[in-house]
C-alpha cells in the first residue's frame, strides 16, 4: 500500500504533458483525484456529516462494455437538504455508430441535438471527479453508472472511481425485502417513486432522475433511522 | 443554464404569491438556488430564538405547524402551513430571531428559498414588497382571536340578542379609554388590548394627551408577519398624529370626519384637539354597530312593504348590509341574528300578503290556528344568503269532517306564500320541502305521527328529513303549536332513544371530514358541480348534524342554532368545552366564508372552486376541518357507532 502510494506519487510528479502523464498512464485530473482526495469514510461517521452526491448517467444502452455515456447529472445532498444550486450536468456528443440507439426513446436525448452544450469525455470525467471529491456516491442501480464511468476512465488511461457507493435500490430492498412474490421491477426508480409518493415529472433526464433519487434517498433514510432507532451512521447502510 | 429540475421548481413557485410577481428570468434565478429540504414527521424546521439562516420556506408537500410558546412554556398552535404556503419569512424582512417553532406534522418537502438572492430582487419588484407588507398579515389564528375579541365587546354582545335595539346615545358610553405610553413594548400594548377586549389602544404622553394610536390592523400588519419585533416600543408602529373630536360630538360629526379624513378611528378628547386629555375612541366598527346601515330601518321598511318586488329590493339592501358587516369582520353571532330577523320579517310579510290574497279570493280567514314553520338553516337562524326555501305548516287538530277543507285552505295559502317568497328570491325547493306540499302541511296530530315514524324507522330518507325538519322554528302564527311538537319529540326520545340517536349520529359521519384537503380538495366527482368543493355537505353539515344530535341527547329542545347549541354543550360538558368552542368557531368561519363567496358570485356560496380561494381562505378553511374530525370521533365513541358500521 505504502509502496503503491509512493510509486503513484513518483510517477505522478514525473508526468508533465497536460492531461495524460507519460509514465504512470494517469491523466492529471485522475492523479489529483486519486492521491489528494481522501475517499475513506469511517463507518461510525454520522450520516448527516457525510457529503453525498446523487449521481445519474444516461447512456446509449445497457451494455457496460459497449455503450457510452450521453449525459451525466449530479446533485449534492447535505443533511436533509438537496442543494439545487450546486449541481453537475454535462452532455457528450453521441459517438459515431450509436445514433440509432434504442435508448433514445427512453432518455429522449436526440443524438447531437443543438439543445445541449457538449463537452468531450475527458473534460466530463475531469469535471465529474472534481465535483465528486470525497463524497459518498448515491444512485439508483448505481452499479451500472459506476461501471460506465469506470469504462470511460479506463479508455482515457485513468483508474476507477474510489468513492464509497450506496445503491438506493438495495436500500429499498432492505427496508422492504423482495420475496418470491416481489418481482425485481418493484424496486425500479419508477415503482419506488410511486411507493414513496415522489412525482415523476422529469424522469429520464439525468438531473431529473438525480432529484427523484435524492428525495427517495432522504425518505428511505428516515425510515431506516426509525428502524435503527438512533441517528444513522455510515455502517448502517 | 436552467435545467429541468430548476424548471420544475420554477413551475411550482410561479403560481404562488409573491413569486408570481417576478419576471421569468428573476424567478428562474431564484429557483436555481433553491434548496430542497426533507422533513420526516415530527422533525423541527426551526426553533424560537434560533438565528435565521439566510432562507425562508415554501411547503412543496406535507404540512408544517407553527407554534408559539406562552408564558408557561405551553405550545400554542399558531398556523398550519400546507402546500404552497410560505413561512419563516422573518429573516427576509428583519434581522431578528425566529419567534415560532416550526415542526413537520407529516412527511414534508420544503423549498428553502435563499433570501439573499430574493432580497436583491425586491427593489425591482414593488408588488413583491407590497405583498409582503400587506397580505402576509392573514394569519388565521390572529383573525380568530380578533373575532373573539370583537365578540366580547360589550356593544356587540348586547346587540347580539336584540339587533334592532341600536340607538345613538351609546356612542357616549362612559368607558375609560385604553391607553399606553410611547416607550411601552408592543407586546404589553397587545396584552392590554386583549385584556380589555378592545380593537385599538391610544398612545398618550405624560399629560394624557394623544400622540398616536395602534389598532388590530397595525398589529396584524407589523407584528404577526414578523416584520417588527414584539419587544420594540409601540412608538415604532403607531399611527401618528391622530384625528381628534370633542367628547360631545354626534354620530353625524363622527361620520363626516371619518369620510373626510379616511381614518377608521377617531380619538375623543376634552376639547377636540390633541392638546387635551383623551376621553375615548370611536371606531368605524362602533359606528356601524350603532347606526350606519341600520338593520332596524330595513326591518321597518319590510313591515310597511306592499309588494314582493319591493321586498326583493329590501332583501338586496340587506345583502349590502351583510357585505359591509363581513368586510368589517363583525361577529358572526351578531350578523346571523340580524339577517335572521330580516329573513323572518320577510317571511311574515309574505304570509300576510298571502292571507290578503285569500281574502281577496273570497276564502276568508284561516279556519283553524296555525303556525308557519321555517326549516333547515333558516330554522336554525343561520341563513345569511337567500337559499332554497324550506318550510312547513302546522295547524291545530280539527274534527275529521273538517280536516280536508281546513288542509285545503292552508295548502292554498302556502301556495301564495311560497310564490311570494320565490319572487323575493328564495327559490322553490327542489325537494319540495315546502308548506305547499300536502305532505308537509299537517295537523298537530299528524305531525306527531310523522315525527314518531321518522324516529322509529331509520331509513336514509327519514334521516334526511330528520336533519331538515328537526330544526323547525315557528315564525308566524299562533305560536303554541311548535312547542306541542317539541314536547312530543322528547316524549318519544324517552321511550326509544338510543337507536334513533345513534342513527342521527351516523348521519353526521356520512360526510367524512375533508382531511385530504392538504393536498387536494375533496371535490365532487361528477354532475353540475364537478371539481368543486361542497362547503355545505362536507364541512358545515357534519357540524350542524353533530350539534343537533348532541343537543337532543342533552334534551335541550329549545336551542335551535348551531352556534348556540355548541355554546350550551360547552357548558353542559366542561370536559369537552374546548372542542365545542372550536367547533363553534369553525362553524362561524364557514358561515362567513360561504357568505363571502356567495356575495362575490351572486349565488348561495355552497360550492367553491379551490382556485377561487385566497391563500388565507384556504388556510382558514383547512383549520376548520380539525374540529369536524374531532367531533366526528366524539360521536363515534359516544354513540358506539363502530359497532353499527
């Protein structure tokens, strides 16, 4: 561990040509993220004190190895508040060969529409890592989003996300476990939003889904706190 | 660049005052800085004494209650804030700490508006400032207290029983004026006003000369909104200088002065200037009670009227009187007494006109003693606006041989009377609950049989009839026949009470209390009044039904008015006094609201479109649902209705 850290620093310092360092293979933004940010959160930390980012990505499809990110949204949650002023939102142009993606009907992002200001993937990743910092990542079926991001990071020679991650679908299952009579889709964002009475108006826009997930997160936590019977800590999740 | 979530917040806020006054760009900027706050049930948003952070709140969903603490540390509910209500706006207006405790009653989402950003916007939007300064004053609790104070005023209380005994000399009533000094706190002044039951207090100097005045309105405008701290000296909010009149001024002098100056309060001093000692204060409200549009004059006119057309005109005039009463927030007990007297007088006049026509037709005088009964809300003396007529006729027992001809005479008479009433504006009853219907024009014995049947066979139809006919009141005739009916009812109650009372209580539960109002009105699903809220059926009827069955149970047959019934019940059952008082208060409020809506629209005010209510009216209405629910629970327990259901 110490050696790895040392190597990382040495190679990091050695690199110097802009985004991608020649020796370590890590771009600067990732090196900074990996070495200067503390991603460890002690399990007994009071949940209200942990910075949280609710994350959601819209992609060209559901194949982590093939499909690409089209849009990424993030909202900060601190305590029991979602701060709309501090948001992350970025769009990527649809890569060649994905224009006829079946997912267009779901997220409604028309390939390369003039409605959005696009950035390139490294910029998105760099901005995202800066926004994430050492926060706890929360998302619905967040494993998919994290895998997509990790694939993208890998494409640009960076390592994986290091933040701790919580899936609101898992949390919902723990609060109301699925039996053989409970189909998996009962833990979809739509079903849960309905169950917890969250309006679904902006579904399938990255930021809209973030917002819905954020409210769901807060509602789930209050129910979990009732079950645990005290203020929540990270290890309760 | 605004995103979808910002637009969602924007869409929500743009319907709400004062955000509705902002241009799109400014509001989008406000929306983009909103913090969405989640409050699980029972959690506190802020506490009294806490320094305000740089935000105020709009309820996105759920309910937040604001409490103030009294001297003993007891929590007093000040306000319930539902969807789209704003609270905690104090930090926006004054650098002071929170006065109230705000707590989520149910799971709630709040939009915390960054007041920093909002404050920058105010100078460019004068209407926002105007809104904040004026309409935030509509705190329900304060209005209720204000009315309670009005009710306790000696003038109003006395006139409540006999509204036409108003005379001029009482203007010179020898009551010591309520005063305070300029350096006393607003809180002390308000306290004294409450103790003394007055709507204004005069600020005096060391020589007892007036230097300013504070009225209920000032308190509402400045203090209830949180714009001014209650601990500041009265100097900060008093109106100054005051307009003075000499002690011996006449009503006309007062009227002219008020018209000329536009002041609502005049201070009486020894020599009529502000350089002499204060002797009293006259408000527009006093004047209205004293004289103004004197109901006695209207009643006088009714008795001399010769045609239904002129009666209609007089009833229209009474409506204007009603509207000015409502505007001045005169106590509902007084208003209903006045309007009932006017309605009664019109009914009497119509009967006299009917009798005259019978004479003209050559049918002669009534063949037997009779009493004209008015039913439903007019029977209870609670009718403010003209609704459908509900009436019946009772005549003394006659020999079987004469029964049919006697009945025919009264049916014919009733035809004329109901026709005249219709011309005055009391429309024919859809359900034909009128004295002209052979079913409701009966002799004493037959009426007794009818009531016995209603009380023993508790069908749905009988219960409906019960709810209308049991609130009968004789308005014209011999006067002895209604009492015979009443004593019969109580005899019957003695022999078979439980089941009948239980069914009556059941009827009071048939319209569930409209609690879902917080999110949506319980509106009518279909028919002519689709998407409207039925004020009468959903809020008022449960209260009248409850009052009726409870007063029957208490065997108080002569109390026919919902407010008075609750008043009597509060005395009979001290352990439930609070609930009954709240129920009466809620009922007053509903009567008031219905009259206000009806006057505005020119109908009977029964159905309301949710969107036509102001924020304040919505709040008041919502508060009135609490006692509805509580009283329904009381009935359920007392009459053991859970077994019946």
